[in-house]
């Protein structure tokens, strides 16, 4: 049987860059076996040491999760599609029962007239919107369209939570902020924009990080939580706090040109942990800061989140519950996968083991373990100014740049050799162990990984990490090198 396996963007680098691979197989397990026997790197990302599929990787045959069929033994037919779906650095009772819904003023009636003449919204629906409260976590790429559409639609109370400051590199996609806002706290910039869009709504701002200490109290005060975050600890925290407080979690996530959206609502279906019980290990899934994101993508995914939020408030049918929407902006393709509540889910299952919020940084492996601290102590580092001083003095130093070729195109340090992180072990022969070697990347994290990988591969020359990478070089040595 010829089946097509669809490889997600984050994993394509381990499959020779292919987005689709056709293999002959009788079962899903056999198909994956075929795929990973030709792409050994991919195997490491899909399977653990016990040869079992990793928890943050789900396999779908057509639109069904194979865990709900016969797993690796699930039979395939000619023309079937197998999708690898890794987690990606995305009718209301409570609200319908909201007691007395506020009336609309004449000004509001004029403003919302295109809603009022739709039978699906009408006066009743618009008053539900006015009575509703929504907490948005983050005012970045997803939060921008989300906040603007929810404000425009007349959601009566919006909570906005962010602790970040507007940076120039945000403006390519975070259209709630403008050039004049660079350097301002995002919640202030967002509040001004939302107030301008609709002065009739109440805006509550929280300039803070969402933590295990504040999440439950905050969430209890709102009808719906919308997750516009970009990191795994917050994603799991939002999910768990939503399950514990019984709130719907309107989810969206983005990477490069692929997006995901769903509504996780434990009272009505699957939660995020039913889909992904555990996060990927740190570093495996790149963040948007490392991997990039097409500027319009969060606009589309955030607008879907706004759409579903409004439908939940209106008590509409057809909400994205138990459905995972996948969007590929590059090929303009939508897919929809079925989700199911997992009775063994650690938080929403029949016998939950998580009954309170935990330490999510630790859960996601982001708190340094003792041996990692030791490794970083062993890591020899230099600063950009020190490196420049030594080069000027004529010291014999080879500089290896472990960024990607398209980053090298944007900015480079003179007289460096480019070997991307993913190739560094295979190209170990190109690095002279008898010369002192400085390794650099954009900010110093990938170069530290490269040094670790080279040491593990038996490289015995002296390796020094450039602290702060090319950004530090631009700051300290040569400001004509652009920062990106
Ligand atoms: Zn669950």
C-alpha cells in the first residue's frame, strides 16, 4: 500500500527537507519504520530509547489519532495519509446563565448594528458579549488580532496580561503596537489601541508574568481564557489552570508558516494534555525567536481564536472543541484532526494525578539540572571585546559560525567559517583541533550546544563560546553589523 507521510516544518530538517514522503507499508508502524530507516536523525526525534513514540509526538492516520485505533498496528490503505503532529515553542453554560445581561445604549446599538441585524447574534447575543469577560494571556502576535477583534465586537470586559516591552522586531506581526510604541510596556500600548477601537468596554491590565501563584485567582475572575503565549511552561500552566477552574481555553500556536488552533474545555472534551501529555525537551522545538514566523500567520490564527471566543460567548454550535485545526499558510492548506478526551489524562482524566498547579519551568525541563550546571561551568567563554582585542593582536584563532545560511546572509563576523549547528558533528574534520576555536551563533545558546556536541563526538581541541553571539559583537565591537 502506498501511503503519504506528511512531515511538519519543525522536523523537515531531519528528513532531507521533504514535506511529504511516500512509502509502501501495511500498518502505520511499518510506514514510520520505512521513513525513519532512511532518515536516522528523524528517528531520534520521534522515538525514545525504548523505541516508543515520544509523548509530544502524535500520529494521525487520515484524521484519526492512532492511539484511538490500533496504534502502530493500525492498518493502512492505498492513498492514506499519515501525519506527524508534534506539539508546537498555541455552547457556553456559564455565560448563557449570566444573570441580568446589561442593556445596550443607543451609541452601542449604532456601533454594533451589523451584529444586531444578524439573527445569530441579535440584541440578545450582543448583550451576552457585553456581559462577558475574557482574559488574554499575551499581547504579541496572536494577542494583537485577538484583542482588536474582541474589543471591536464589544466583549464587555477584556483582561490583558503581558510583562514585555514593545521591540522593533515585534512590529512585523504584532499589529496592535506601532512604531511610536517601541520601548513602551506592551500592555500600555495595547490598552491605548483597544480603547481607541472601542471606548465602551472595560480593560483590565496585568503587567506581570502568569505564574502558578497568580493563575487560579486571575482565571476565576473571567469567563474565557485565551492563550496567546509562545512557550511551553505557560501553555501547560494555562491548560492546567483552566481545567482546575473549569474555564474554556482558546488555544492557538504558530511556527514559521504553520499554525494550530483548538478549544480545550475539560467540561466538554479534550484538554491540551490529552493531546500532549508532556512537553518536548528544551531545545528540540525552536521558538519563533529562533525559527521565525511569517508575519501574517498569527493574524490568521489569532483571528480564529477571536472567532471561537465570540462563538463560545454566543453559545453557538460548531465550536472547535475536540477538533485540532492545522493551517499551512505556505501551501494554503487546512486540515482538521479529531481529538478525544483521554481518560488517563493526568489532569482532566478519571483519576487525575495533578490536583494543583506545579512548577512548570521544571516540568518543561527549563530549570538547570545539577549536571547541566556542571557542564556550563566547564564551558569556556569569551566576550566579543576580548575576542576583537585578541584578533587585533594577531592571535591564531579560527571562528566557527553555527547559525543557518540565511542568518549568515543578514549579518556576519569577518573571517568566520559557517557550519550550521545541525551539521557540526558531521563536518568535524573541517575544524582544526590544533588551533584555538571560538564558536558563535546569534545569542550564544546554539554555539554552547555545538561545543557540547563536538566534545561528545570526541573533538579534543580547545573550544571557546562567544558569549552573547553576534548580537554582542554588534553591541561591543562593530555597530555596522545589523542586529536581527
Ligand atoms: Zn486532559
